[in-house]
C-alpha cells in the first residue's frame, strides 16, 4: 500500500502546523501573564498613592 508523496507532505504539514500553534500559544500566554503582572503592579502603586493621600489629608484635617 504505497501512498502518493503529496499525502505524506500534507500529513507533515499538519503536524508542523500543530507544533507551531502550540509553541505560539505558550509564548502568547507567557507574554500575556507578564503584561497582567505589570498592570497589577501599576494598579497597586496607584492604590498605595491614593491611600497615602487620604492619610495625609486626614492628618491635616485633625
């Protein structure tokens, strides 16, 4: 049962495509996680600044 060479090429193309999809997905997930962590740090900094301002206003009011 010999199959034409183009069938082997199609199967190899499918396997290569699946490999690249998985590789790209992992890279995007890591990049997205890094961005989320960076945005979280910015958010926490803003909260800390707002809290410090509230405390400063509270101290001035007393």
